[in-house]
C-alpha cells in the first residue's frame, strides 16, 4: 500500500477486527472463573455480555496499538469492529437477504460439535490428527487418558438363527447404542445369505436390518458396517438412501443420552466406551481389538475430540456461490498470489458443502430469526425433529408481520422467541470488505475502492475465509470484494512451530520493538488466563528460547526482518536474531547518511534525478545499479515478492553504495578538487534520496527522519517521504549503463582476490603494492579506467598494470592470488609478513590439501565408482580435484616467494618440518 501511495494512487487501508466469538467467550469465561469463581451459566446473558465488553475495552485494542507502533498506515477514523452497531446492521441485512434468496435455511443435519464448547464449529475449525495406531490422549473434561487408534470387533447375533452372527468393526464402540442397521456389499459372498435378515441389539432389544449398499468397502474391517446415522456423515447418507431412523446417543455435553438406557445415561462418552466394551465381553460378543491407523478430528479451539451430532441449525447453501467464486479465479477477474493457491481454491470450492453458521454462544451476532408459536393452538409441534415455524426479519416487528402473513392470524395472537444462538464469526467477518465501506446504506466509498481492492491475509486457516468473502460479496453486492488476494505464510517461531501461548513461544511485536527482559516475559505468563500446568511449560519454553530476554530492535528492524522472509513459502520461521541483524542494517544506513550529509556540506543545491548525468565511471556504475534496483523493486512489488524487494534494496545499500561507492569517493572528497566534487556530491545526493525512497515502504520511521535532513530538490518538494515519488525505471532510464556494470564486475573480482589474500596474511593496515598482469587489451583497459577505485577498494599502496611478466618489474617477494581467465594478480609482501611463520602455515595447509586430493583420487579410481556415483556427483568430484590442484599450485608459488624473502631484523631461520 505504501508503494502504491508513493506511485500517486489514492489508497485506503481500513483498520478492523472481528469479535472472535469462540476464542473471546472462552477467555472471558476463564477470567471470571479465575477472578470470581463464577461460571457463565450462573450469569444472565446480559451480565456476561457486559463482562465481555469490559474485557474488550481493556484488551481488545492491543492489536490496534501494535499496528500503530509498527507504522501501519491505516485510516484510523474508519476503524471498524464487527460488533459495532453499523456493522451489526450489515450482518443482519446479509442474513435476511440470503434467507429471502433461499440461500440461508434451517434444517436438522449433522454438524461438527465441540462438547467442551457446547457449540457447533465449522469444518475449517477442525484439526484432523493422523494416528498411526494406538495413541493415548488427554481429553478436556475427562480424567485420565483415552486410547484412540484401536479397531474393536464385536458380533451381532442373527435373529432366530442359533450360532449365526455378523461381526462388525469400529473405533467408536460407544456409538453402537445408536446403531440402526448393518450394511454389507451386495456382491460380498460372505454375507449373501444374510440379506434381509434381522440382527439383535444386545442392549436395546432393537432389531437391526441387514441392508445392502454398493458403497460398502468389502476389504475394510469385517466388510460389514454398523450404521449409526446420527453420529457419522457416511452413515447419515446411507440411512437416507435406505429410509433408516436416526437415534442420537451422545448429548451436547458429551454424555450418553436416555436412548442408551439407565446403565449408561449421563455417563461421559469415553467412560461409556469402557462399560460397553466390558458388557460386550461379558455377553461373549467381543471378537478382538487391534491397532488401527485413523484420522481423529479435534476442535482447534478447545482440543476436544469432535462429535458428529444431529442438530437443528442454520445453514448457507454454498454450491451456487462456490461456482461463482471458482469462475472469478478461472476467468482471471480475481488473481491469487502465489498462483499455486489456485489449485487449493479449486479443490475446496468443488468439494465445499453447505455451511453451518449457527453457534451456541452468547458473544456474537444473535441470529435474527424467531420461532413462532400460537398460544393454545393444537397445531404447535414441540418435537425437535419438526423444529416448528421460523421466520426471519431485520426487526422483531418485521418478523411478526411475516409470521402473521404465513399463518393468516393477527400479529397480536402470535408469540415470537428469538433464536438464542449467534452467527459464526466467519460469517460476520466475511462481510468486512464491503460492510467496512458502508454497505448496505452508504455506497460512495464502495464504488471508489471496492472493485480494485487488495486483500492480504494468511494462507492457513484464513484461506477458506477468503473464499467465503468472495462468495458472500458477489452474492450480496453483485461485485467481487477485491480483484487480488495475497496469501502470505503463517509466522512461526524460529523452530518452525506454530506460535502458542501454552508453548511460551508467542512473540509480541512490541517486545521486539522495545525489548523485554526474561522476567517481564514470564510475568505476563503468570498474569494470563493459562492453566497453571501450561504456564509452567510456557515458562520453560521462554527460558530456553530467550534466556536473556528479547533485545530492543526498533520498529523498522522488525518490519524489514518480517518482509525479508519469503511470504509465499510454507512458513515464516521468525528468529529474533534476524531482527537484530536488521537493526544493525539500520545503523549502517544512518551512518551512510551521516557521511553523505558531511560530504554535501552547507549550501549544496541538489538537482532533480532527470537532470543528473554522471561524469565518471564509478558514478555511471552506481547510478546504473540504482536504476536496476528500482526496476527490480517495481517488478517484484507487482508480484508481491516483498522478500525479493527487501533483498534488492538491502543489497544496494550495503554492497553497492556503502561498501563500494562511498569508499571509492573518499579520496575525491579529501582532494578538494572542485572539478570533481560537484558531480560527486550530486551523485551522492541522488543515491541516498532515491535509495531512501526505495527503502521507505519497509522502514518508514528511519527513512522519514533521514530524508527530512537531506537538502530539498526545488520548492515543490513533497512534505514527507511517504508521499514522495517512488523511483521508477522510466524516471531513471538515462542512468542505465549495463556496460559499466559488467566492467565493474570484472574489477570487483580483482578486489575480492586481493582482499582474500590480505585476509590470508592478516594485512590489516598495510598497503602493499598490487600487480595486475593482463596481456589482453580490453580487460586491461577496464582496469586502467577504474584504476583509482581499484586501488582504493583493494587497499593497495600502489597499483601496477602489466601486459606481461617483465622480469625485474615483478619482485620475487610477490605472492599470487587466485588466477583469473586473463589476469594474474600478485601482491608484494616484502617487509609486511614474517616469512618463516608464513612458511609454516603454508606447509600445514599444503599437507591438508594433499591428503584431501589423495583421498578423493582413491575414491574416483575405485572399482565400482562409475556404477555407484551419479553423474552430478562425478562432476562435483572432478571440479573439486581441479580446485585442489589449482590451490596447491598457488601454495608452491607462495612457498617460492616466501623462501626468497629476507628475514625481518632480529629473526633467525627455523627448519621447516617435512
């Protein structure tokens, strides 16, 4: 967004947050229990909601505060919360319109039920855990651990046939109380004689029909499937095909229902499992158990094992809307970044089922639907199966009017009771792109921003939320809510783990910005609503990951570090060390500006970039590098490759500008030559001005501070860097000099070779004479052109260019650096090193290299080498052998040079070890 604003676009970032129904209610429930020892059920609904609003006022703005400190450029006058009155009206309007269009309906269907939350949850809030076999897990509300991944086989006796039985296998034996049939494949010869027979239920006295169904997998378990339609999606569909009854045996709280009989009613379902198994064994019906790989559905909110329950709930028909969302991407009207998400988008939308939007909570948007009764009327049906008459309205008065019209009765004769449930938070927040812009009442901002907007969000759970945003937006407004979607990876801890308060690995951005001692981090855990056992685990994790606490890094460093990770991969493993590195980069930029301002001096008048034309090779090179950096940034920004943009700008500042150009101009600035100073100063100013603008979207605070200190260009200079023109390739095209960039690459190879040799011989302050021997005229001409910069950057005392080794011109005390294709590089070490000590080091190095060469040679000459080693590995081995030979040649040359050097005064020769 900052980049687009600097390009001159009118941009808007609306701050908003949703009410996080399940998570917020759970937090507040723990809070009032911890502080007052009161359960939610002991309070009136209004009292509890007031507790939630109090908590929201105290804690709910923390995210906004983090965004402000992090420099997020939001329009805070438009701040939006999904429970605000205006947004709530939009939610009601959306529900009513979708109901009037036949897309919202109420039905008794299977839902994902969290017994711990006492609420339905959506498919995307279910974590499917893969179990390889028997696994014992803790379950909320149950003492001890429960074994899962066990396949139990038991038998049903065939009615009227002594000794005849039909074995079935299940991982959930407690649900057998809700069995209504056993299904077999019609072509399975093992059970053909049982078609149409009845089975005796050992505990309920029900007779279960043996039905045939082609969807039964003969190879699975015993090949006979117990049918429990009230607790299994597959069984639900099978039961509908065969007109079988539905019997619910697990209640909302996870206990067994009255349908199970007195011996099980009210027992926790996993305790009932143990009793059922014991009873089966007692009656001689247990046929064994074995480990069995399975997928265990868990509630992502509570960790409870999901139960599939049959409930009257409100649903959204998704098939038609999903088709529209799919066509939006396939037609190109909606672009997903990165593109590989299109496959997931298609798969999910093609397989999406109707969406259960009822939640059995108090915190959220209460569903604007009313159950209608006529007091004293014999037509009122109270059974859950029928669910009675429901009407939907924006207000109770509107709903009452609809009910009167349906029943043909006066409004005053009707009694309306509003649904106590609330809407799924995803339904409310799915309206955000257009509700936040004033829908349905205000349309000005909607028309201006809505069709061209961008949504940036996480690609984990939120991917499905995006799909629902598109579905709802297109249905309710007739337009796509955004034209692009950028899906970034989830930010994890340095070890790749999902951040979790219970693990103690959650990184609060404010702690990174301002710093936080370990003691402060652990005090926050103590003051949280975590279980004491979780607090102990979390504190241990903090002690391990942040033994010294978190150092103060600043906002800009955190922003740059976050943007430096590839957001289009599997995950962002945030390491505070990376933020510390970015903080050091901030210091580097600061010092570069300090140097530049000193070089510009008083009274300097900068020119516009279009009027700056470089006069020296180094000026042409650095401005060409700046041109290509701007070009690369624009291309990468268009592809939402923020990490590549950050890397490109980082490389220019550190490598091109600070390490090379700034160092190369120091002799010019010291010389005071007026003929060169003006051009150098203009180039310096152009570099820092444009480079600060390139960096501004990532580091707004530092760049603003430094840019304001620069001399301004003309009287119409922008008031802030955040609205200054972002550098573009078109603006800087006259700085493009690819030939100079190619030439300086050659120069840099020489500089690196000389610096490597300096490091080898620890020439920290010495300025040796450097010889470049190059018989070819073209590269030698390049060296001559860049002679001054080459000498400065290689820290050479003198630089001599030779067309060939001409006897006396190359002293015997020279050692060779790595030889290039057409250039030999020598450094004269006379008087700079102790030759005896260096000879000892060289001999040791030579011995190691010779051993490596011998080992590698033996390996490649082995009898089965050609058969067992891949072509790529063979090539790598040959290249390594070549490098070893080359380095050994250099060592021989260095030994020769060192042996010819006179000893330093006061030193006596020592024999070399052979």
